[in-house]
């Protein structure tokens, strides 16, 4: 059975990870999308586990250890972006991989970025490379998704909406299916 580790980035108590007006915690968006995507992936016959927990901020190294120990086929960390501390015009979707990522991470990232931009209709900020712990310390293809900016009033409203969360989850599920099909699994 195919196995996907979903990670709702950060945690419920992570300071500073919220809209400038405090109306939404990033974890609220991240965990909602992870839950929706998990249900969809399971309906496709894919085993899903979570690297995060609702009741505590799981350390990054522990998230990676969970994925590595389970032998996940892919690790997907879901986030909402921010720029600065106040409202601004930064917008769009971007996907991150580790700078020395394996080829399958690049392919997975391409599927994720394309599906999210197409489904959500937001600016395409592209696939980028960064030394984030969860994409560095995992031994399987790993991506970190930034699904919109909490510091942009328009995107913050989207991130709070059930419809947008569902669009993100559907795009993630679609991208996983395309990636698996492309790998011949």
C-alpha cells in the first residue's frame, strides 16, 4: 500500500504564526487541509498518517523521524505563508524542496505546485529550494507547500474559507495521484 505522511506545519501554540489581526492561526488552516486531504487519499487506497498533533507543537526532528520510521513514500508539509508582521501585497503559492533533493522530490513538487495553482487560481511563485528541517531530514521525497499568504487580506480570507481549504486538499490529492502514476506505482 502506498503511504503518505501529511504534516500540518507548525503547531497550535507556535507564536507568530497567525494573520496580522489574529483571526486565524496558521495551524488552523494547515490541519484542516491535512484532514481533508487524508480523507481523500484514503478513499484512493493510500495509507495516511500525520506528523503533527492537535494538542502540541511536535518538534521538526520528531516529524521527520515519524515519516522515516514509518517508511512513508512521500512527506507533504502544508503551510500558509507570511511576509512581515502586517498586511501587505505579497501573494501566491510556492512549493519548497531541499537544495540537494532527490529527483522524485523535484517531480512531486512540480505536480504539487501545478495542481495548487490551477485549482486555487493564485499567483504561481514556483518551486523553490530551502534548507527546511522537514524536507532535509526526511529520507523520502518531501515537499513543503505554501498555499497563500496570511499577511495578504484577500488570501487570508481565502485561507479561512472552507471552499479554499477543500480546493487545496483536492489539488494535493490530485498531485499525489499524478506523481504515483508517473512513477509507475
